[in-house]
C-alpha cells in the first residue's frame, strides 16, 4: 500500500498527506505501483469521457479536450513539463552539458512551448478519433497509461543517469532495478493478456508490445546520445510520447 501511496504522492496531484518511508524497498515498490496509478488515471479519464458523451450529451471533440485536461490535471502537469523541458533542451542544439542545464531550468522557452502545444493538439485529435469509434474503450483507457508507465520503468531502470543530482538521482540510488524490471514486465504482460481477452483480439496486444519495445529502444538510444542518460524530465517526456504512440497504434488497429 505504501508503494501506491508514494506513486500517487510523487507522480500525481492526488493529495497524500501521510509521511511515508523512503527506503530502497519503498522506492522500488513505488515504481512497481506506478503503472497501477496510471491505470487509475486512465479510469478517471474514461469517466470524464463517459460523462460528457453519454451524460451531458456533448460531441466527441469537447469530450476529448476535457479528457486531455483531466489527464494533465491528475498528473499535475508533471509529465508535460518534462516533455516541454526536453523540447527546449534538445532543440537548443547546444552541447550535452548545456542541454542538461536547460533541463534544470524551471522556465519554459519557445521550443518547449511549441512541443507542448503540438502534444496537446495530437492527444486531443487521438482521443477525438477514439471516442468516435466508441467500442470497448474502458479496457484501453486503463491499459494504455499502465503499459506506458511499464515502459518508463524499464527505461529508467536500464539507463544510466544523465546527471549526479536531482530527484531521479535520489530515486535511482534507492532502486532495486532487477525486481522492478521483472515485476513491471510481468504486470505489463498480464494486463495485455487481459486486454486481448476482453477485446477478443490478439492483434492489439501484439501491436502494443511491438510499439513499446521499439519506442523504448529508440528513446533510450536517443537520450544516451543527446543527454548522456536518463533524468526525471526525460522520464516524463517518455510517458507522454509513449502514450501518444500507443493510442495511435490502437486507433489504427481497432
């Protein structure tokens, strides 16, 4: 339970006022629980979509806007901030050290602003397209955020740190990487098997796995090349980008 509470405390805007231990087992459990927190966020987003489409009777476009707003609100904009900082840093075309300095800068620049705007537009378009199909959406709303965070766990656990400071450095030093990798993989496979059973399709889970593996490999290689490793902002960028890719893949498949 402490792991889930820590995941909610550090990775969402859901208020958890309880003071929790931060030993190695607790940090490891926090990351193991992170996909479940993602599934919970997806469940709330589905509820908002249902409220607007079925309850209020709006069109799918307005519902899609509020689904995206809900997702950003529940994460406190944390992952979008990482996406923005990553955009600023990468498109500065500076050396590695300067890019890491830009990641640490709390201010957002022109490239970060453009990156977030494009991300929001793409996500609204994806959810609009998804809501237009309106078929078996609940398991997808839970599975996609879950699997994206499984991928982030694998990325974080298998990639060296870009800098020897910050919250990612603190968590990495207390992380049981082997346990996190194995349990994240097991839970991810289990969720995809359930998804395939519910949708009565093997195509969607297979495509999701393929996109996840390819995205993980390419993003890990890209972050090592341009930043020297992983950071908290890059983890946030990974979640946002991977969710968008997985939603696109699902829309194409169903």
